């Protein structure tokens, strides 16, 4: 999948106003920062701050944003790997 060249988080797929605000609250303010940290680590940090409101769908949305695709269109094996990684930590 092609990654995005967005300069603002709000320009990335899957990230709405609430998601962007939450990312800002954990000091992720650019797509470059999100890509560097990765979907799983970002998701862990969000869970630590926001708790149960951060679902697996948010993890998929983060990966979709990084990969520049709708999270619902992520291949099943990618979703399974993300879920497995998230559940192992």
C-alpha cells in the first residue's frame, strides 16, 4: 500500500477531528511523528491516556492512516497481526 504524504494529521485517511485532538494530547502532531512511532505504539499511548474509549478499530484506523487506505480495506492478515501485537503487550 502507498503511504501518505500528508503534511497535517487531519489530511490523513481515517483521522477525524476527535482522533486528531487525541493524537495532539499525546504529543503526536504530524504524520511524520505518527509514522515514526507506528500504529501499535501510538495506540498504546492513546489507551494509557483515554482508556477503554480507544478500540481496536482505532488501531486499524491508525494503520490505515499510515498506509493511506480506509481502515476497513486493510487486509485481514494485517488486522490480525495488529490485534495479535496489541494483545501481546
